[in-house]
């Protein structure tokens, strides 16, 4: 159904005062549109999902775990390692995947601008056209004297405004705001993982360096044992078996060194990618060989309930729900009539002699009787859609329910990660304590066996067993010591620490911002204040402002 108001051309030279009547009608329609845009919104409002929260951590009774408020912004400071601090700072500034996540925030901000723009008249077009027309002399029903060849000129302005009677566009803005906030949470989620991965890769490098050092030390001990066995064999004191056994153990130990060197190179290459560097560039940052980072005697963790507020992946899961929920209303709005205000205002003239004004042309287009107007409301209603719209609503609802379940799953996995990291840290610490004592005893065994072998009190098998045991225990101690550090890192990652360092900072490096600004008109959307997560509902409304 369409209702229109159209002004007929006035005879040339007559008063044009009646133009005010349709203009008043247009103003009434505009006010009607503003009123209708504030009407009801169909679809469900977003409800914060609920998830179970344990009262305390399973390992919280351990003396090494202290439950109290703590700032996790720079959790890596507990290792007191300047090299680690430098690596994390470099990764935050230069990691390319993080930059991509930051640019996605700008994309989401622009998408929100599109949604906000739909609240206003969707069509606003200035037009101008001219055409040469010639009617066939041989077509049917051609009146005698009809002007069959003429020019036609027109210019004007067209507008169409689909009114947000059911809240379709406002729901889309809700989804756009939540999607923007979700893109920030996604950025934070990656940042938490990035910083933890840098720290864990760094620990892996130091662990491999320690294993390599132990292998080289044991190779030196075994070379000396081979020299002694060879001398005793040449002196006729022992058989060649001692020499071959000593050589076998030495070659076995030496064979581990190329593997450690390969692992070390691979870990450095991985670190380089995390830092946004070429593989060879990372070597300058790791010139000095350092021990595996040591851990503090106690780990500070806060209460389980704080996890829901800090972990960005949980916030992301919640914001995905907030993004999806309004889309149900967007789909439901199509079940109801669509109200649109249409309007066109312009000037039209022709050089045909058959016009009412007689002989006219382009110069007459700006006369009052060349004025034309079309304005009126339009109603469209999809009455027979064979269930397509209803099933589209059901699709959106099913997607929402998936995200609600995903939120609960994300929360459960978050608590699992914390508990796994805590128990791994505590048990590995205990294992490390036993191995430290074992290595001390094994080193003493090597010294005693070598001395007794020189004195002829024991055979070489005793020396062989002692040296093999020392090599295995020292290598195992390196692995476990590194595991203690990586489990502590896993604790801080599971608790959602580290993303706070980006607060007050740009999401995207200046070089990429500058490239985008030079390539495209981004208006004020590239300004940091337009992307800062809102602290209050009033701040949140600022994101809804259009950028024209």
C-alpha cells in the first residue's frame, strides 16, 4: 500500500503559493518518522549468562599458594629477568598478528558506523539527468501531431526513510556495539596468549641452553674417562671392553648436542616470529646465556570469582552473546509491516512542443511550473513467505543458544586451566627438589667411581653406570626446572594477566594508522579516544555517534 502527495504543475505565470501545502505535509511525515523510530523493539533483550563459580581453588590450602588481591598487569616481573622484560615489550609493540587483531577493532568500529547510519534516512540522493527521446513513426496508437523527437531535462533530490518502528535498526546498533567490544576482548585474549607464549618460548630457550651445557660438561667428563680407560688398556691393566664402553657412552652423549642445537635454533626462530622479527635478528637479543628463570617461593592468586571479570576470553564469550541476541530482533522485525517515508522533489522540463506551457526548453526548467514533488508513506508486509522469516528467526535463536552454552564451556575450561597450572606448578616444584638432591648424589658417585676405578677397586661398569645416570639426571633436572617456570607462566595466563598493559595505548602501531589515514578518509575513527572501552553507559553511547 502506498499513499502519495503529488503536486501538479501550475500554469505558467500563475501564483505558486500552494507549494507550502505539500511541504507542510512532508514536515508532518518527518515528525511522524521520528516518533515511530522511538517505538517498541521486538526481540529479546540481552541477559548476562550465569556460570558456576567455585569458592576456592583446590590447591589453595598449600602454603606456596597465597590467595589475595594482586595486580597481574606485568606478571613477568616475578622472574626478575631483564631479557624477558625486553622480549615481552618488543612482542607487544611489533607482533604482526596482534596488529591484525587491532586493525579488526577499527573494522568493527566502521561496521558500527554503518549500523548507526541505518537509523537515518537510508536513501538521500541528488540527481540530474538529460535524455534525447525519439518515438517511432511506425508504432501503434501514435496520435497525429505528436512530437516524436525531443530533449528531456530533470534535476532533483530523492529520499527514502524506512522507519525503525519495530527496533530493527536499533537492534542492529546494539549488535554493532557489542561486536566492537567483542573485537577488543578478542584483541586482549590474543595479547594474553602472546605474552605467555613469549615467556614460555624464552624459558624453553634457556632450558635447552642448560641441557646443552650439561651435555657438554658430561661429554668432557666422559672424554677424561675414555682417556683413563685407554691408558689402562695400553698398560695391560684392563681389557679393550673398558675402552669400547667408554667410547660408546661418549658418542651417545655427543649425539645429543646437534639435537639440542637444532631445538635451540627452532625455538629462537619461533621467538623471532612472536617478536615480529626476522629469525637472525633475535640472536642479538640473546647473546648472553642465562640460567632458567627462577620462580618466587610463593604464588599469589586471587579468588575464583575474579576470574570471570579478568579473563578476556570469558568477556569475549559474553560479548558474543550480546552481539547475537539483538540479531533475533532484527530477524523478527521482518514479520511485521515496514513503514517507509518516500519523497522526491525536483524540476523537469522538455523542449517538446506538446507541453502544457507550449514551446519550452532547458532554460524553462527553473521556472515555477517546472517544479514537481512526490511524497508519501509506504507500507510493505511480507504476508506469504512460507516460513522463511520465522525460520530465519529460529536460526538466530539457535545461534544464540550455542553461544550461551559456549560461554559456560569457556568458564569451565578457564577454571580447569587454572587448576591444571596450579597443580602442575606445585608438583613440578616437588619433583625438582628431589632431582636436585639426586643430581648432587650422582655427581658424588661419578667422583667416587672414577677414583676407585683408578685404584683398581671397581670395574669400569660402575664408572659407566654412574656417568650415564648423571647425564640423565642433569638433563631431567633441566627439563623439570624449565617446567616449573612454564607452569607458573601458565598460571598467570590462566588467570588472564597481561592484557592490562594496553590500557591507554593505541591498538594499532602508528605506521599502520598513518598508512590507513593516507589511503582512506577515516575521519575521527582512528583517534585513540574513539576506541577506548567505555567506563560508563554514557561513554558507551559515544560509540553510537555517526561519523560523517
